[in-house]
């Protein structure tokens, strides 16, 4: 009884919330916004170094967002591997030796690697970019892991931590180099903007794939424990 | 010069996060202490610059708002940057000694610590709605990672609850951001505020502000959305609890306060302002009451945080449709409350960690006899308590005094009752800890003695909280500084 | 009614559904799925609303991309925490001990 009443109450609250939100959206949608950001953006696009506006926003106009966003990914990766207490993140039990999977893998892994490369390159003038490429790359890694291909670099050692931090580090170094060069923090020097963005995108792809794969692999667990503060067990 | 300070402020925490990720705990500690030095110097330098020349806007990447992300470097922001530098260095110093370097997973403490710090700096300086969201997530995820570090079931339970609450809060905030962008076409808070001063308020814009403030209130653990806070703050390692209580909850409150002060007058209304104030008052009473009834020492301190956060939300009614001077008084009172609570609560958690380390149990009744053995830590705990009880000359007293004046002058006398009851109840839970520790225990004196430096750190913080009341004039004068000439830094 | 406005309204509905799931469900994985549904709703509102009248706008598209990455990071971290929590305590929800025998994920 109480359960039903509670469900009913929550349902009513959520319905009311949806209604108010939809009404608000309906009202807002009628009026044009006072600032025309897309126009401002297209006026400045040729100074950004890339042709695709979304990539320009991500890696030039609002690059600070992207820098912090990669930081968030790295945090998730760190917190994830901090849960794994063994010397290796690989759990042999989770490998499947399915012959179909194995056959599929031989076709798919190279294909997916090429696709990741294409997505990365496409980002400069059409939809695509570091994150999409990184996601495909991570999916390749997941497929390889399921098929039992050993991946030594996934030990929680220095190599993995270096891989997690690589994209972030390069991004940060470019940001600081621009500050040392006398521009503002995160401003790319004119002329080599495109080169820098391509470099950043490539290392970001690797790092994003690495973080996602590390999180996928570190989800299985073992029994190591830490004693709670104060309990002298 | 300013360029260097800004780059240093934004760059050092992120760079040190990477550096410490590549080392083990012991080496990470040395690297961190070096980084703390840099960060403190840079924060102090920026504070002095702003105190001398006034605030400015700083466009990142050379792009100004609304196209790029602008940082707002004003007196309030640099004061909080400096506060963060003080509290975080104290916690970092304490953690380096307190945390066991032999557990392999403790190496991940340092990178998370530095990411947390960089997120805090991003939030204090942020003036872009979406950038603030990313900053908040940076803070939340690293805080959750710090709580979960060690991976015990109870810690995971607390951190999962914390994570889900934080994520829901962020989504509500982001939904508000989406509505704001749809309505105004810009993400710059200053841009929206200046447009609103010249034009009539468009219909349907109140919901965006309400959603954002509700989400942030959940992240700040405003009553009745506070249940996630005590387990998370209680179970984390003491330096982590200190960071969470002193700084992390303040970040989301800071954004809510900034939004309210810039946009509350046109977009808010009287009922919601009074309602938020009422919830804050309920938090003061209910949090203090529960703090009196907890059996675990750190739970007492954590519930005390719920109560002290409640005071902060009195900002909303005390700045809505009141005279300029009352509003300023309320803002100053709340700022002092944030600073004094940050210092006092960090001191309290660190001292509590020492006490727990010494008696080997986290229960309040296990403290019996510790007064003879660890008087220094207990004294720090008490000094911090003086600030929470708002006795003169502490910063807490100065803060409550300003709030009292603001309530009386705006005719909202009912908040005075909250201030009085809250003060009495906080005295009750602080004295309860003292009573427990002055009891003589029949058992033998099996106490472990923590390192001397562990005891010094909370004492310094507690003294700072206590002395804040004496220098509140100077602190507040920097915050009230006007902006430089509009536009270029 | 244009297509972007429809996206925004559907987004509002997804927000409501996700909110209901977050408040009502107790299984942690379901809560996490509800969070993702609500997140998708927010992203739809974010990308739909500004493009209703202004035409194509790359800024919200970029913001949503950033938002998705942040949501993925949070989701992945939550799954790691949930799996370890289940492994250690055998529980799939945060509510009291009584619900612990509901059975775990396959």
C-alpha cells in the first residue's frame, strides 16, 4: 500500500515536472534569442584553423571545456583502476574462445582501426573527431580482449598511467606553450593552428580509447581490502 | 604578469595531477608539496594583483564571450582561490603524513587531489554556464574517487550514493543551462545579466534558474536533500573529509549564489526566496539536532556540516528585494560564513582524524581519557568549535553578526531565531565531544601518538578561523573592489 | 512545430521518465540507466531548443558532445563502483539489508 502510494506520488511529481518543462520549452521556443552566436561563429571560423564548426568550437573557441572534459575522463580512469588491486587487470576467465568470434575478429579489428583513423581525419571538415575515433578504438580493444588477445599494456603499471595521461599532457603542454609564447593561456599561435589541433586530436584519440578500455577491463574485481579508518582490524 | 599568474593558477593543478599520476605515493608527496608551494604563491600573487588593480575578465584562448569562455577574476573569486590554497595545502600536508604510503592504491590519492583542486579553481573563476558544469563534474568525480579510494564495501556504498546525488544535481543544472541557452543564446552569466538590465524579463525564464539552483542545492546538501552527505564525509579518510566539507560543497553553493545575485532579482520571486531560506533554517536545526545524537565522531562533524551549510542559504531571502546596504551586509556575512566554516571544519575533521588515530576507534564514547593524552588535538577541535558556535572573536561570530543586522534591517526578524537556536545547538554537540573526552576511562591508556606535525596543522587552521573575526574588515574590503575598465584585462 | 522543437519536447518527456526511474527504482544498474535516459533528454533539449528558430547552431552540438563524454565517464566509473560493491556485499541497491537477497546481475 505504502509502496503504491509512494510510486503514485513520484509519478505525479514527475508528470508535473515534465509538463512544466514542456510548457517552458514551448514558450521559450517562440522568441528569437537576443545573441546570434552561430553568425558570430561563422565570421570567426576562418581564424580557427579548422573548417568544421563543431571541431572549431571544441578545440579552439571553447578548448578550455575540452581540456577539463578530458580531465574528467582521466579522473574516471584513475578512480576505476584504483579499484583493481591485482598486478594485472586481465581476468583470463572473461576471455571467450569462440571460434566465430575469433573469425570475426580477424576481419573486424583491422577494419575498425582504419575506421578510427578515418573518423579522426574527417573531424577537420565534417562530423567526426577525437572522441568518435577514440570510442571506435576502444571498441576494437574490447573486441580484442573478449577474443583473448593479450594486452600487456593494460597492467596498472607506469605504461597504462602514461597512456591515460598522454592526451591530456600534450593538450596541456600546448596550452602552456602558447602562454609562454606571449599569447593567452590556450591560444594557438597563428599559422600552426591546424597542425597543433591535429596533433592534439590524435593523442586525445589514443588517450580516450585507453581510458574507456581501462574502465571496461577494471570492472571485474578481487578480494583485496583496505581497513576502515579507526577500526584496528 | 597577470597572464603568468592566470596560466600558473590554471596550469599547475592539472600538470601536477599528471606528474603525481606517474609516481608512487612517497614521491608523489614530495612533488605535491612542491606544487602546493607554487600554487600558494600564484594564488597570493593573483590576490595581491586584484587587491591593487581591481578585478578583470580573462578570455581564454584569446576569445572573448560569448564566443569563447571568459573567466571572471574579481575580489570574491580571488578570495576563494586563496582560501582554497590555504585549506587544500593544509589537507595535502596532513594527508602526506596521515595516509599509509604502503598501500599501492594510495598512489592515486595525489592525482585525484590535484584534479579536485583544479576543478575548484575553475569554479571560483568561471563565468560561463557550461564551463561551470564541466568544473562541477571535475570536482564531483574526483571527490567520489577520493571517497571510494580503498574500495571497502561501506566506502563504496557511501560513494555510490554520493555519485548518484551529484549526477542528478548536475543534470538538473545542465537542463537549466540548456533552457538558458535556448532563451538568451549565450552562456556568459555577465552577458545574460547585462541583457536583462536593459530588456523586460521574457516569459518562461524562471524555470531555468529554479532548475539550476535546485540541482546545485542537491549538490550542496541542502535539507531535505542532505542524506548523501554524512555517510560520504564520515567514511572518507580525514584529510578527504576535510576537503569535501570545507571546499567541495562550497563550490556548488558558490555557483548558486553567483546565479542568484546576478539573475535572482529579475528571474526569481519572493516565495521561492523565502522557501530556500526556510529550508536552510530547517537544515540548521535538524542538522545540529542529529549531530547531537550521532555515535561516531566523524558523523557528528559531518552533520554539523549539514547545519552550517543551512546558514549559507539565508543569502537567498536576505538579498531579494531589499535595500542595497542590507543586501551587501548579507553577502558579506555569507562570505565570512563560507570562509570561517571552511577553515573551522577542515580543522575539526583533521583534529578528529588525529583523535581517531590515537584511540583506535571512531566512536564518541571511545574518546574517554584522550584529554590527558592528546590535549593539543582536542584543543584544536575546541577552537574550531568556538568558530562554529559563533562566539567572538571568531570569523563565525562576525558572519552571524552581519546576518543578524541584515535580518533586522530588512524586517525579516524570523531568521534571528534560527541564528540563536543554531548557535545553542552547535554548542551542545561540541561540548558533548568534550564531555566524552574528559571522562576518565577505567581501561589502561593504550593510546597511539600521532606525529607532531599532524597536530600542528589543525591548530593553524583553527587559529585562522578564530582570528578571521579580527581581520574581517580587510578581507571584506578586497571583495567589494570594483571592476577595472570594462573589457580588456 | 519544427523537427528541433519536437526533439526538445521529446527531451522533456525523457527527462520526466528518467527522473521517475532515478527516484523510484532501487537496483543500482537501473538507476544508472535512468540517469542515462535523463541525460539523453537533457541533451535533446539542449540541441533542439536553440535550433528551432536560429537554424543550424554548432555551439550546442559541441556542448552536447562534451556533455556526452562527461556522462560516459561518470557512467563507466559508476559501473566499476557498482560491480565492486556487488562483489563485496552481494547487494544491488543502496537500501537497507533486507533487499540484499533480490539477486544480482547475471
